């Protein structure tokens, strides 16, 4: 609301278009890598509706933020079954990015996504940097035994450790 009141309709519309453009660039780059499939369809051309031909898909733009939800492509999952998508969250956090990985709600809970939100303060340079970091982390996980893969797997807990967490150990007073 602040941006709308501060910038007016035309300024807010211009800001929203830049956000959508940046989100589409990221979506296309992720899918173009072959490693990811983007769940949202905002970057895909479509036919029909009010707009037609080579128009880009419409999307929800709530408070000038556009979520792009990548997940590993089926081909990537088949070629690298040892790589878990949740490891990307850890590797990207080490590079100062907050990109959560989580399952979708019921009826789609078997689908995990990485959540990237493009807002008004995300520039084209930041899009380029996050894209570079996502691809670099993904490629490091593809190689077994790399430092990145070791770091990512450290976050997993062995079953016996999970059982031990349920027992409370304390020193007597």
C-alpha cells in the first residue's frame, strides 16, 4: 500500500513490471539450465484470455512480490538420485541467500520446492548472482565427494541420534 500511495498508479505499475521481468528472467534461466523445473507458469507464453499470441502468462503479484518455485527436473532426479533438493537450502544459506525448501500442501505433498521471492529491491544484478549461485551449488552436488556435498549432508541426522534427542539428559543439582 505504501508503494502505491508513494509512487502513484503509474509508478507502482512500473515497479510491478520490473519485478515481473526479473522473476521471468530467473524462471527462464533456471529452466534453461535443465536442472530445474519451475512450478509457477508466469514465464510461459500462453494462448487465450484477454491477451493472446506471444503474451507471457499472468501471475499473482501480491505486494510487488512474485514467487518463483523451482524444483529439480525429472531428468536431473533420474541422473542424480543421490542428490536431495533440501541440501540446496543449506548450500545457498552458506552463500547468504535465504531460499527455503519445503513440500507443498496436501494433495501435492510429494513435491518439494525451493522458494525464491522477487521483490522491488531485487535488481537484475542480484538475479544474475542468485542464478549463478544456484547453478554452482547444483553442479557441486552433482559431483560425489565434493566439499559442497559433504557440507550439505552434515545437516542430516542419523536415526539413532534422532532417538537420543527424545531423552532429556540433565545434571543433578
